[in-house]
């Protein structure tokens, strides 16, 4: 019974699911943006004004940067070098990661802070920022004997008429103060005191009456502030240049601090080298003291023996024994010096609280590679641990402490092996000396005695000369020490890093556009009602065959009573379009339904039937909404008898058909509400009724119940030649309509089309609805 053309026009793709109704309609968003253009204009004006205010009151922040070249790590002494080379000072350990930690360590920054006059800060405030007046402060603060009051912020405001100033503490201070003072008057607060003096050359600043803020910082607090602000990083990926930078509102103060920090860092490196050189010198001097006493004693004994026995020289054989003996004694001296270093190192390792790196083994002529590597690793770990850059409570400090302990244990194990090897070498040399002494026993007694005195003297003299040379070289090295690191670029400030005018105004403009747009999009996402034809297109591809303007009339028979109205014209247009769809069908059955009650299907059914009757077509309007009958009230007809009476067999068909006062228009009202409307609507008697009626009328218009609520419509829809679904603007819910259409299609109901009701046109544009410019209003 369905017209092929109607079927073709009304078929819809099956891929439109319920959730698609909540998609963002880009075209609709653009139309709403154009409609609400004044919001964007207002947003731009407010945002630009806000940007100007922000730029005017925001204190600029500058970036100050300096770079330091970290010296290359030196090579340790080789195994084939003699004792002279063994006393060369070890090169500084220049692990780049360690240097990054050291330069931002608490101890180093604390040294820099202690040498700078930054404990008193006089500053001004802007929008969520503050900037120090340093070095051109309009007032000078003198701290009293009790010391300054810490942990408070003071607000200074000068009264030029009274020639005094108001001083109070801010809300975030540890104690309260609010009094009037004069310049030079001592101010006692919380156990501390200070005096405020004017700076005559800058009197225009404080005499302006603005607020000037004062704060006293202790060294620890000041150190923490700079630690939190200081940024240290590699200047290049593969190089050994590090970059130190600060960002803040006072670039002069930051330049001074970075220059001082780099000075302390470089001096600290030089101080360590000089300290190490001094320790080596002291160690050699201690050994030299014992040798000097022995040399004096043996020299006196030799001179006395020669004078007493008149012997000035020995034979060639005795000289050979002397040379051999001196060589062995030199070796023994070297081994004894080595044993002294091992004993020193063992004593050092027993002191867990020693924060000074030990003398390097290379400095003592010890070239064991394993010991040298372990000592170098220990020095690096100690430098990192005692810098406390990670903080005393940081878990990394505990890990460093464990690594230091493990390294010391490894050194102790290595040291045990080296001491054993040293003792074995000493025992060997002692045996060789014993053999040499045995050879000397065959010489004449006087010559043998002289041999002993010369051997002792030559040994002490050689050892004394050797130690004196080492001492001189150590002192020369100490005097010629230079830092391993050097400044590449001194601290300098670049242009302001914030606020940047271009970015501020770009953000303001973006906010002016983005905020209203976001509001529109959120409103669209939250809104679940049909508000334009674009919403329909996102839900279904069914054709929209008519748009009905909003009616302010209190009755439904608009076409009959107001034939010249726009609403009547829209129903005549619908009639013409339906004639095109049903031209080859005798007595078409047109069913009107909706997804939920209140969408105006009864209103549309009455006026469509009226439009056909006015065109001279014999039309029957059937009220099949047995649950909520509405037709009788619109025509002042008796509603006691109706369709229900016929379907239950109580009345004949001609008894329930009511002829109206309007030509060619008849109505079958619903009648009394039955207990089983669903069964009656789908009964065989209802099907037979339509077959009989088609022989008597040109058009049958059926006002059915909402298909999204009940299933009473399915019989009438199966017999219908066209099914018109009512959609009411700003009333029909997207998800309900989408689910209803999906259910209708799943039940095989075809010939579907859409009627849009309650369109409120803007101005006099009748074609407003066809231009996707809907504004909907709930029908009263």
C-alpha cells in the first residue's frame, strides 16, 4: 500500500545510531557564533583591557645567565715514572655531573650569600609579583644590636604632611605591628630592632605615598631561596661548559649573585688544590725532619772517625760494597715511605666522619691502578655527598653514603694486599742488605768501620737531597696552582622573559574568542532538544516535508478559521506535496504520529484534514489515540460515542462517523477510553474498518498515539500510504527521537517523513526554516 516514490524518498540509512544526535554540529555552531557576535565583541574589549591592565601592573621578569668552562680531567701518573714524578700533585677530578651538583650545592651558595649584603630586602609589589629596589633603595635600613626581626613582612607608607611614616606587618607575618614612626627612630619588634633612614636623592619615591615592603632574611632562608631559583645545565651536549641562570625581577641583584657564585666556585676549586698541595708538603716535611737528624749524626761520626784514624778513603772493593749498599738502602727508604703512606691511608679510612679527600697514591709514587681508581671514585663521591645538594633528608644522600662506605671497604681490601706485598719487598731488601754486610766483614777492621760510617752518611745524604727536591717541587707546584675552571661569559641579563606583550595580547584575543565559543559548544553538547534542522540531519536522513510556524491561537482549527494565515499556507503546501507523493493511490491513508506527547500531531492532523476538505476532497479524520482523545474538543463534538464503541462491536461504523459543520470533513472521535487500547487498535475489526472507509472517502487522516510511547500505531502504520512524524522545535528530545525512528525502521514501517512544528520565524522571513535559522518556542 506504500507509494514507491514515497518509499524511495523516505528510506534512511541504517547507520544513524542514537548517540549520533549528540555530535557537534559545526554549521550550527558557526551560525550561533554569528548570531551572538556581540558577545565576541564584548569579550575582545574586556580581554584587551585586561591585557593592558596586566602589562601595566605586572613587574617584568629578566633572565640572567653566566657560563663556566670545566677544565679537562688530567691523566694519572704512569707506572714507569720515578719518585720525582710520583710527588706531582694529582689533577682535580672534573666529572661534569659532579660539577653540576657542586655548583648548586647548599654549601657553595651559602658561601656566596654570606659575602653579599642581601639580608635586607626593600621591594615593591605588582600584580602577583614583586621587585627589589636594590641597589637604589629609597630608604636605608640599619639593624639594631639585637639583630633584625625575621619571618615578617613590613609595609612602609610615608605621610608627607606629618613627616612621618606608617609601618605595619602584613597578614602573612609571624607577629603584629601597626604604628607611626619617624626617620631615625628605633623600631623594636619581637626581640629584634632596626632603624629606617631616608635616602634624600630618592625621596620622590617614598614621598609619593605608595607602599614599600621590607623583609629581613636569615642566611639559611636566603640560601634556600637562591637554591630554588638557580638553574644549572650543560650549555652543549658534548662540551664541558655549564650554564648558570636565574630568572627574577631584579636583574642587577641576580647579576651580582651569579658573579659572586662563580667567584666562590672557582676559588673553592683553587683552595682545594692548594690544600692538597699543603698536605703533601706537610707529609714530606715530616719525613724530612727525621732524615735531617740522622744526616747530622752520621756526618759527625764520619768526620770524627777520619780525624781519629787518619783514613780519608776506602779501597775499590770497599767502594763497590758502599755503592751497592746505598742502592739497597735507597730502595728500603722508598718502601718505608710507601709503608708510611699505607699506614696514613689505613688511619684515614678508620675515620668515617672525615670529609676531606685523602692524598692521592700517585703523589706518593704508588702506581697501583686499582687503588688509584678507587681513590678517584671516593673523592668524587665525597665531593657530591658533602655538598649536600640533594638535601640531608633526601634518599639520594643515603645512597651516596652507602656508596662511600662500599668504596672504602673496597679500598681496605686492596690496601691489605698492597701492605702484604710491601712487607714482602722489605723482607727481600733486608736479606740483600744482610748479604752485602757479610761481604764487608772480610775487609780490614779500620776500612770496614769507615765503610759503615760512609754508607750511613751517603744513604742519609741521598735521602735528604731527594726529599729536599720533592719539597721544593711541592712548594713550586703550590705557588703555581691555577683553577681548573674559568668563566667563559660573566653574568649578563637579557631582555624580559615575561610578560611578553605579543603573547599576552595573543592570549587575551584567544580567550575572547575561545570562551564564548566554548560556552556555545558546551551548551550544544548539554542541550538534548531539537533546535534546528541540522540536528535532524545528524539523527536521520528522512525528508522534512513541512514546517509549521508557531501559533498564538487558542484553538487547533487554524486552517478552517484563519485560511489566510501563514500556518494555513504551510498546511496547503504540505497538502500539495502529499498529493505529489500519493497521486496514483485511491484514498490514501496518512498517519500522523510523534515520539512523545505534546509535539502537535493532533494539531497537524486536524489542519491537514481541513486543508484537504477545503480543496473539495471528501476527507475523514480518524482519532486512533484511544488513550488520550483530543479531536472532539476541537470541533465541539460528542465524545461519548466513538471508535472504541465500533471496535468492541457496540456501534456500527456509520454510527461513529460524525459529520462536521465544514463541507467534506468528517470525523471519527476516539470515544471512551478502553482498558485494552493496544489490542483494539491492532484488531482485525480495525483493519476491516479502513478497507470499508476507503470506498467512501478521498483521504483518510489518522491521528495516532505517540509511537515512541505505545505500540498502538503499528496496525495503522502497516496500512498507511504515508507516515508523518511530528518534531517540535525546542521540545522534542534528540535521544528519544533517534530511538523512536530506529524502532520504527526495525519494525518495517516505511513511507516515513518528518513534519517540523512550532517554528518561530525571525522578522518577516517566511523561509526562515528553510535557511536553517530556527528559533523554537514551546507551544502554549
